[in-house]
C-alpha cells in the first residue's frame, strides 16, 4: 500500500514549479524513512530471538536483562538521532529551500 502512495506523491511532485528540488527532497525523506524502519526492525528481530532463546532455556533473569538492554539501547539511539535532527535542522532547511 505504501508503494502506491509514494508513487502518487512522486507523480504529484513532478507537477510542482520546481519539480527537481521537490522530488530530490522527497527521495531523501523516503531514504531516511526506510533506514529508520530497517534499523528498528533489526533491533526488534534480534530482541525477539534473544528473548525466545532465553525463555526456551528457562532463564527468566536473562530475559529481564535482555529487555532492559534493548530498551536502553533503543532509547540511546533515539536520543542521539533526536539531537542530530535538532542540530542539523537549520542546515537542512537552507539546503533544500535555497
């Protein structure tokens, strides 16, 4: 479903006055969105496998530790990217809309 949505957005962006810049900016947004999805999906898969293995062994302490590690890791990664977005937001806007 998302593929058709993005295809229609690219088609509509082609009709804008400055289509090359609009499509380039849209491509950058799609690329960063897919990277974000891949990173979060990989953490989800790794965490599920780790928790399932530890539950299979009957080691509840390791399951709790694994969940804590996943939560802290994802929180730190989210905070780092949040700070990066705050730091570079003005620079990105001046490059796109110049």
